[in-house]
C-alpha cells in the first residue's frame, strides 16, 4: 500500500532560457532519452507502486502538459495547486488526499526533476525507507556525498539503528561554506539532503499539526471538501491563506530535534540537474567532451575545434561553434544564452534581472 507523490513545481531558473515558467525543466527531456524528467520519475516508481497510487502535485499552468505526458495516470491523481505555496503545502495536500483513501498508508515524496543513474539501487533504498516509515519514523533518503558540495543542504546523522542501514537524523544543515563542506565530506556522518521523504500519512499529518497548526487546519478543511461539489471553492479560498514554507523548515527540522527522523544512505547516481554545467557532466559526451542536447539524434549543431561545450539547440536554426571551450550555448526561438560553464550557477541572476525589468515574457 505504498503511494508515491511527485511535487512538480518551480521553473528551473538556472536552466533558462530552456526552462521557463510556462514550460519548466521537469517537462523537458533532459535524461539523455526521449523521456522528460517527469516521465523518468514515474517510470522509476514502477517497481514500487502503481499508476493508481501515484499522485502529481502541480500548478494550474502545467496540468494539461502533465496529463499529456502521463497518459496512464488517473485524472484525479493530478492535484492542482492554485498558486505556489512551497513544498509543505503541496506535500501536505497529497498526504491528506491519500489519507482519505487509506488512513495508514505509507507515502513517498520524490521531486519531478531529478536524475537517477541506477534506478534499481534507488528502488532498493526506498524499500529500506519504507520499512522505517512502517515503524512510525519520518524517513528521508540521504545521498552519500561524492565530493565537498556547497550547493546542497546536508543531514547530520547518528550511529546506525540495529543491523539495518537506518541512521537517526540529528540535524538538518544549511548549504555550507567550502571549508564546512570539506569537513562534512570527511566526517562520514553527513549526507546530502535530496528532499526525498517517506512516511506514514497519519504520522506526517500529526507532526504537521504539532508544528504548523495553521497549515494543518487549512489542509484539513480542503481535504474535508475533497471530491465534493465544494472542492474547488474551498481550495480556492483556503489555499492562498496557507503559509509559504518548505517541508524541511516546516516539519522535518523540528521532527529531527524531537528524535522522529531517520535516513537511509543512498548511492545510486543522484543528480538534481540544477544547471547546464551539471547537465554536461551527467549526459553522454563526444570524444571532445561536448554534450549536445537533442532528442532526435540529429540536432542542428556544427562543432569545430571546440571542447567541453554544452549546446542546447531548440530554435530550429543551425548552431555553429568554432574554436572555443568550456562554454554553454543555448539557442531557443526567442532567447540565446552564451556563458562559461563555471558561471552556470549565475544564470539565475539573468532571470532575476529580467523580472526586475518587467520582461516577464522571457521568463
């Protein structure tokens, strides 16, 4: 009786101009195959659950595209958020809807925009997390660090519980400075926080009520009307009043302090595809280290004497690159991005500036 929840929100601003608010990164085929990140997430869940027990939480602007990409999913399993209220509201809504069907169900929450190199090992790790959730723990799937990383949050863990892989989570850590990340990496006690969660819905909702009573009250009111003629009215009235907060801040940090959180370390080739440089590291490259993103096998690209490029041809024009290296080149119908790979994280600043200038059409 395992239910999977896929929060599908955000616009992936560091993947601009490919990823836009109206067509965000989880709808794009950034997997090295024809499958979008969202479709790959659903495919990965197949050994663990069924389409009937798979729910997607997404914004109104993306419902039609999600439904097209996931034709095998029941229509009622696509939950629509009227506006973005961050991850806690989205995940709590799904938990409350699942609780209506099965009050003691175990659910897992897995982002729609992650890449997993070894889906079988990932599924085995989730199964271990399910066992912990069945014992009443709020579980996370932690990622065994492969390097000191300043771009991720961390889980500080204690000694393993019993003979299994479960470890208590002592504290959630913010994204660290470089020297702190190095210490975390060497400690052997810190895991990357990939925001993959597994728990019994009744346990999670009880913890939500303890720490976030206003959010819990709102979600309870929405759930009470779910499936009735009043559903849309109640959702539209209550949803905008819900606190805008992540599930990590709202629930998991406080639950860890209370000794209610555990984790299973995972090593299955996880990547959050946060920017174009990362995309260039995880997708297949040619002999010169160039990665060209194209789903038909014949993208319009001409490369000469160039190496370590990430090229994304999306406009239908020929993209020709000569005599350069370590660059990102993204060509879309209305915007072109060229930047060094080591500045990939800064692409978000361009999006911020476009918003400040009121040029929302490019965002």
